[in-house]
C-alpha cells in the first residue's frame, strides 16, 4: 500500500480477523517502518504484515514473480505457525 493506511480499511481487517477470516497487510521493504507505525497507531499491531522487496511498480514479469514468491513464502510460514 502506498501512502497512509485508511482507518476504515484497517478496522475492516481487524473485524474480519476477529471473526476468523485471515486478514493482513502487505507492504514493500521501503515502507515497512511506516506500515508498522500506522498499524500501531490504528490499533492493528496484531495483524500479519507481509513485506516484499521494493519496488512493485514498473517491474518486469520476473520481478513480479519474485515478489509473489516472497509473499507466498511468508503466508505459508504464517499458516504453518512458523
């Protein structure tokens, strides 16, 4: 997500998570610190945060594939409790 997180979106993710629906956020390495700060400020520190290599925009298909693999690896680790 580029820019600031929307409080309504964060609230929706927290509600979904509390109801048992997997929910979380994704960001790039450049915005990781900002994402963590925003999540803390909006009461969403407990949600998972997937972090992929920056940038996303303007990437060739191979770069996008690498970022997808990074996200999938993190999701698998979260689901397996790792």
